[in-house]
C-alpha cells in the first residue's frame, strides 16, 4: 500500500504515513509510482527530451540600456594614471628599485615639470625612505632623460607622447 500524498510505502497496520504524516484511509492504495526510465531508451532520445525541457523554461534577459565605453567616447579624460618607479645609479648603471612603482594621476596634457612634481609628492607620501630633498629626473625606459618626445624636437607633452606611441 502507498501514501496518497507522497507515494511512499506504508506498513499494513500503520494509521499514519511515516514519511509525510498523512492519515491513512481506504483510498490510499490508488497512488501509483512513476515508472522507472526504460533501459531501451537511447541516450540521444534522452538528451533531446532534456534539451526540449530546458528550452521550454528559458527566458531571455531583458534588454539593457546601450553601454558606452569610456575609452571610445569623444571627450578625452581629464586625468590619466601613469606608473612611475624609482631607479638608483649603482656601478655606472641605472638599477630599477623593485616594488617602487606607484600610479600617479596627472592631466592628459601634463608636461615634464608637473609629472615630476606629482610623482615626487606621491613617492614622498607613500615611501618613508624616499628623500624628497634630492633632485629627481624623469627617464624613458631606455634610461634617456625626458625632455623631448622621442624622434622629434618638440618638448614633452603626455598626450603627444601617447599619440606617438600608438602610431608605431
């Protein structure tokens, strides 16, 4: 005999279902178990039936507003972040001080003096061993001093330098 609510097996002398607690009545034998899937069903038929069930429950997400990327917008950003690290002159060679690179926010059209001033201030605030009384210079990755945009006689400007880098 089976429970009419949960279809679990019942003892013959039971007054209540041991699984759900429903009172056993005379009509409880009407519940039938779901048939087990037959082994003759092929995997592809099983897969198709599951896929059809999944697709019937699928609901697409609501359309969102149009997304605009900041780097694709026509207005240039007011400030940009550039990483500025420290190098030490040792044994006639510039050696990079590992872990000394800090991001510095500067205007896109900043020149050498403004970049150097903001970088010095940032390193002085975040590095206790930094000596702000010394004179520092900005260097390109090839250790040449930043005065002009490479390959030209124009004075350094961050925006023009960025444009020159993107042309190559």
